[in-house]
C-alpha cells in the first residue's frame, strides 16, 4: 500500500494534543457567542475541584462527561457555556497545609489568623494551576476566561450577603448544641459529613448505686447528670423520680432517676447513665428534663479538670485507666468484648468524633427543603441516576437544621461581631466580656482566657491583632454586619462551612461581575444562562452539594439552579474494587493520558456507563480505547490514500449507496437521541461499535468492491468525524486537519443533519 503523504501509519497522540488544544483555545470557541434575542442556551457549571490538588480518576470522569455534552450542544449551534471554577476546600486544604507545617516542626497555633490565612492562600495559589492544566490535558473546552475561585472577593461578598439576607429573613440562629467535633482537625462537622462505621468495642457493665448498667464509654461517667429508664419498664418504675447514691472513682454522688422514651429497655440492663454534654441522645433527654450540661472532655480531645486525676488524658487513655480502676474497686461486673455498634468518624482524617457542646450558627432548613421538594414535584429539576431521585427526596424530608460554623481559618469568616466592654467597671457583669479568646501576644506566645480578665493585662488592640480563636457564651450579644461596626468589636473567628459557599455556586458564579460579555448588550450572564441546563457530578456528593444547591438556588432566585442532574457512578478498578492507596489500585489519569492519549482515557471512562452506576476502569480498558483512536486514524488514511491513488473517481451502484446512506442517517438519529436523553455511555458505545464494525469493516470494504463511491465515502467520513468529535476530540481534530485542512476546525462544525436526502 502506498504511504499517505503526511499521515503516519499510527496515530501518535504526543504529536498532536498540545498543539490542537492551543488552536481550539485560540479560536475563541470555548467562549459563548455574543447574545442575540431568541437564542437557545446550554449551560453547565463545573463542580469545582480542590484548587491545589491534582485530579484523580473521578475528576477525569466528570470532565469527560461534561465536555462531551458541551461539545455536542456547541455543534448544535446553541449558545454554550461551560463555566469552570476551583474550590478552596476549607477543611481539606487546611488539613494538608497543617501537615506541611508539622513536618517543619510548627503548627497553626504558631501564627495569628491573618498570617496563617495568607500562608495557605500563597500555598494554594502556587499550586492552583495544577487541576486546571490537567483538565486541559483531558480536552476540557471550558470558558477559561470565566474561571472562578470560591475565595475571590466578588464571590465572598455575595456569600456574605446571602448570610445577611438569611439573618434578616429569620433563617439564622445561634444555639448551644452538641456538634460532631474532630479533635484532630479542630473543627465541627454537620451531620452530612459524618462517616458512620460499624465496629466491635467492649461493652462494660458497671455498678451504679442499686443498679447495674452497660456503657461503651465509661470515661464519660464524670459528666453524668442523671440515670434514665424507659417509662414502661416495670422493673424500675418504683425508682423514677427518686435520687440514688452512686459510689464513683471521685467519691460518692447523687443522681436522679428519670423516665424517657429514648431509653431502649433491651439495651444492656435497661438502665442508662445520662451524659448530656457527650451524647446526642442524652443531650435531647437533658433538654427535656432540664439536666445540667457537664463537659468533661475538652476540644483538644482530653479530659478536663472536672475529672480529677484523669485530667489531661486522651479519651482512649482515660478509658483504659477508668476501666482498670473500676475493676480494682469492684465496680465493674462484666465485659462483653464483642459488642457491635456504630461510631461516628471524621470523613477527612478518620478520627472518632466527639459530640461536644458548642455555640454554633445554624440555618433553619425546613422552608428551604420545601422549595427544593416543590421544584422536584413540578419536574423543574429531573434526576438522572437510578433511584437517586428517591434518595434526594428522603434527605430533603429528613434534613436537620444545618450547622454552618467551622473552627478553621481557611474559609469565609462569618460576618458576626461581638462588642467588648473595655471599661473596668462592667467587666465582671458583661456576658460578652466572658467570651473565651486565644491570641498570640507580642512575644508570639499563646494566651487563653476570658477577654474581660485578659483586658486587665493586655490591650484590646493586642488581643485583636493576635486573635486565633473566640468562643462566646450562648447568650452573647452580636451584630451581623459586612464590616466592623465599631471600635471595640471582635469578629467571630468561625468560618462558613465550605458547602455553604458551594451551595450558592451556580448563582454567585453567574452573578460575578468578572464575567464580561463580549458584546455590548446589557444582558448579564445570570439573566442569560440561569437556570443552568445540567448539573453533572458523582452520586456520593448528592447530600453534600446537589441538595444544598437546590435549596439555596430556589431560595435566592425563586428558580431551581439546574433543569437536569446527571449522577455518574464511582470509578472502580478493573476488578470492581474501590480505588484506594492502601490497595495500591489507584489509577493516575494523567499517566494514562501520557501513555495512551486523552481520547483513550475519555472513551474508557464513559464507554457503556449508565447514570448512577459504578464502572470499572483500568489500564487494559484504556489501552483498548487507544486501538479505537488508531482505527479512526487508519480509516482516514484509507480515504487519503484513495485520493492519491484514484483521484476519487470510483463509482457505485446507486441501490447499494442508498442502503449505506440510510444506515448512517439512522446512526446520526440514534446518537442524537441518546445524547439528548443523557445516555452518554450508550452513545459512546454506539459510535464505537458502528464506526468500527459497520463503517470500517463493511463500508470501507464496499468501497474497495466499487459499491460505494469515493465521493460519498468522503461525505460519510465527515459525518463520522462530527459524530465522534465530542467523545474523542483530539484524534478527530487531527484527522480533520489532515483530510480537510482548508476548512474550519472540527470543533466549530455543525452537528450532522437528522435526515439526508437519498
């Protein structure tokens, strides 16, 4: 066979991908065209990955799916916007940065808030291009001129305004509640961020006055303020309302026996100790019965001075010592070593969370969830992903009020201010002067205590400058304001939950004034592109992000933020195992791109996938999809060689040609229908199989037999390149430029017509 001029025998992706992407970007087609009345729009707001982390295979999956949809709708001649962004990822980023400080022998407590924030900002900015560059390597045709970051001033301003609006609307309150607190990360979490994990732990049976009761946490006994039984448990009915004397490790003490429906009479002996400060159920019982909140575990994860000789011990060490001491004093009757129960763990570091009492800011969610439920019921948002619509509805119907306070620096600081009375006359009586603060003094030493007392030795300015943390009593008075409302005001040190800002992402990104229109029309991005068309993301983020975006979008705009939600499944290894570093089966998407090309990885990630279902991807599958890239390339070589050998003079039998034209039209119809219905995996399978087994194996062979003309073969190949372009954009663009160098870029071509005349 004669070698085709300019086309190697195999497609070498390294020669083409970088140059092709530059040409795409230079063409300006990533940016939507100027506004015109009556236009049809298609919008996707990119789920913002962590600004400073490299992409994992899950990110590569969302980039591929969204880029397929964007390229398809762009070829439909719609005003198409794919708005990219990156997330500050509050807790995750600060955790990683703290690990870097630890490696240098330092901690976050060595720096004041402003200094630490700036250090993390510099670190993130230094690495912020990592994810963006990798998305570009995958072919992401996003409008990079509209790139947003969650801590940009415009975004921060809008998020703060939302909080102020919610405060005005009566949706914000501050209350003392038990929070899911991670002593290692040093912050609280909402219910959605807790990992509930089953495990075996000893169940200890101990003497409690006249009773025997069972507990997995004997170390919390110092915080007990009652003993409880079920109201209908006849075994203990005569004790209800009476006091019992308990012999403990710190001496004798009295507790009242109460009756409450929350007590499970089948657990242990049916008698439980009530520790309102350290158990969510006990907190509820305490609220109903007016019990004292006695905190005996600090926010450092160690026992407090209320525990005598156990003070300063970690929870684990205290448990071991308490158990030993109870046994030594004959107060422990038995131990069940294999008690199966569920524990709450930090989703970030895996540490067992401590339920601890802390004043926090909460959002009343009831009215917000009703807005989202109404949008679902009216079909304003449709869910793609088996069963996930029911999961979303379940969450919306059962969601508790949202704790949005986080005890970290890296985030948007809550715009709440506490007035501190600096006059010595009222220090002892002012509730706000009982606020606990921690700050670095002029010698960079950490000082903690009530601010009223600290003002006797330090100036307000020194405390404010070195401020690290602030914890105000539940009754403290505060103002919500954009800026400092007066000279002696200290700002709340808690930051917003990352999901609070992310929940507003479709709204604040499109409202951001940095998004300039190319034309001089007065139509804003928000007016033009909201509500967005598709929200595409992994199903495991449904309660964290998708649900909250619906709640906040409906609240802020009166409209659901997206008309369709497409959930892709988790990407597993070739054996179907979840990818993890411990298994050693993590797939590095960029390494696969280097080896096999971006198109091969893209096809491997979407081929035969279904919304809401996990899929398996490994090097073998990616390697197979590289063969598909070569198949496309070789199909083009056949046509180019044909030109050089025959000059496109081969004729055909008309009846044969009509059959092939009809079949290709059917393929165009089918792929169009599948993409419109968001059956992306099925559409990828269709183009793969039809191009390989019909076009290459049948039609090209028919051309050799003079049953299909060279002219129609050229026309058919053009159609195929357009059909394939959203899925494998690099190799198809390279082929297009080889075959049709005089024409515009393939990415700028129009999607094939639904029908062609035979």
